[in-house]
């Protein structure tokens, strides 16, 4: 099993380094063909979000499709894929941070009945669910 780190995803998505892009593409093709098992973590997903938004200055309309593209790589094991997908949908259409959207979806998945935060917007969104 091979763990895929942030920079592999970034090089694959952005193709800003030809050699690394090709290497990442080759690995992902092997994963798609079932030749290797690939997995990553939710932390890596958040790192991708952070790098794209801060270093590459991607706005929400640019970010969401890139994040969704990663989730479409179903041959890569990502345990919280559904939570992340739901969080992207809320983030895309709302005024919460991606981190808050994730926490909201995480709480919903685990049937949280009380959500403690000093963030009124987040609290209202939780209460409306």
C-alpha cells in the first residue's frame, strides 16, 4: 500500500512541474488499474486546500472543482470522502470556511445533538440542520 502525500496531488492537479506531474500521473494510473493500492488522509486533503488557497491564491470557484476532482479518484482510499464531499457542497454555496463546513458535516455524520461554538453563523447553520 502506498501513501500519497500533498505534493503528489498538487503536481498532478496543477501540472506546474512536468517531471513530477508525469510521475504522479503514472502512480495514479497504476492505482486506477489496480496495480497498486493508494491511500491518503483527511489531513492531506486539508493541506491541499490550504496550499491552493494561500500559496496559489485560488478562490472558492477555482478551489471547489479541484477538491472535487481529488474525491473522484476513487481508487485512492480516503476514509472521510463523503464528509469531505458534503463539506465542499456547503462551502461552495455558503459563507462558512471550509474547516467549519467539514466540522458541520462531521458532526452531522456522527449525529451530534449539541454543537458548541462562539461562531454565530456556524451555530445557526448547525441549528438549521
